[in-house]
C-alpha cells in the first residue's frame, strides 16, 4: 500500500506561482510512476503531469500549457508540481497519484491505484 500526502496549496493571485508537494510512503518510491491531476467542482478530473519511474521522461496535459513542471526527489520520496503564471481557471483541488503497474505512468486517472487526499488551489483574479 502507498500513502500520499499533498501540501502546498493555497490562495494566490492571478499570475502568481505555487509549488505543490506530495510525500509518498509505504513502498519504494523509485518504483512508482507519479502524476498530478486536478478537479474543479462539477468538472471531470483533468490530467496535469506525470513522471516515470526513472524520472527520465515527463509529460504534460493540455492544462499545463508550458506553465507547470513536475519533478521528483527519490531521496525524499517526494514529487513536486511547480505552477507558474496561474490563472483563475486553475482553481481546483489538486491530487497526487501513483501507480506501480505502469512504469511510464498514464494520463488516465483510472490507471492510478493510489491517491492523496488533495490540496485546494484557489487563484483570485
């Protein structure tokens, strides 16, 4: 079993930045592909970014638009999402996800076995 705990959300003005963190425990972090998703009220869950086991490949969803960067620190069992140039439409709950089944990760939320509780990001105009 894997436990994921997100942090770093909050209220920020449009144009600002936030860095989300997700600390993992319960199994070897380096054997997990990690990802970030978000979900706004009444909306579907959207893929933001994924990082593979080896951290050699990262890929992004359309919502990232060159503004988001995913990274991981295997020594700290932590994955990050740096978000810059935030817009009000980025307001959502952001979730960290992990999979041990797909080494390359996935952009589909139902491919991930493990989820954090989410962290709220609110961008004011």
